[in-house]
C-alpha cells in the first residue's frame, strides 16, 4: 500500500513538472512570435554577413564578437558574394591633438579622437543603412613628468573609446528601421562602388597607439596623428 502511494506521488510530481515545462515552452514560443527576445539579443534580419573590417585587428575582432552576441544566428562569411548583407568600412581614423598648453609651452591636455564611417547594403547592393559617421572624443590631462604612465593611460582610453564605438555600431545595425529597410528594399537606392577602406587604426593589442612618446619629434604646436 505504501509503495503504491509513493508511486502515485512520484507520478503526480512528474506530471506537474511536465505541465510546467510545457507551459514555459508555450510562453517562450508566444513571446518569440510577438517579437520578444532575451535581453542583449536582437537578431539581425540576415543570416550571413560580410565585412571588410580586418578580422585579425582588435577592432575587427570586437565587431564580430559584439554582432555574434547580439545576433547569434548571424554568421560571418569570407566572401562578399556569400553574404545576404555587407557591412562596409568606409573610413576608420584615430588621432590626438593638444588642446591646452601652459605658459612654459608644455602640453597640459590632449584630445583623443576616433572616427568610424560605414554603410550596410544587401546582396543586391541596396543601401540599407547609408554612409554613417560615428565619432567619439575624450580629453585627458597630460603630465610630461610621468611620460610612461600617461602613455599607458592614453592607450587604455583609446581601447575604451574603441569599445564604445563598437557598441554604437551594433545599436545602429540592430535598430528597427534597419530591419524594416532590409526586408523592404524596393525603394532603396543602390550604393555607389566603394574604394578600399581609408584607414584602419593599429591593432591595439599588437601595435602602438598614437601617444606623445610614439610620435617622433612631437612637440607643442605641431599636428599629431
């Protein structure tokens, strides 16, 4: 009798778990149909993507990681002809300049700048996202008496700025209007042929970043790039 009661309780428990599991699956299916997605995941309207941003650069690696995280079903391909969409880097520039000089002619503050220009097209050349310029600017105090420390600080700040740009690029790509344009390309203009990307900043994990120490002959009043 006891064994029968135990078996009944076990069956009842399994039944409740099964019903709850089925209810959860049904809820997720309904939410998915309504356009709901887990936080941080915003599927792109295309499943294959080509970009001319070098994969072996820190910036290129960051872009790919961020897009995969936002849209796990989107796969990067190595040839433009294999992609349903193309993310084209038109320019990528990194610079720094003096913004404040003391009476002795020494730099007290630098302005760091990163500018990225890009566009998104579909496999027919329709301009889904027209040439878009994103820029991030930071200012950093400078002390010539602590050159090595400031060089490291500037390098770290450039990396943070680069990540900020990556986040903004992904937000633009995953915006609702981009999905709408991609799925309704009939009235979109055709993109003009593009030349190779203007410049790609050094790989911040392998190459030096522009800093007062890495620019030979840099002095107050001279252009720095």
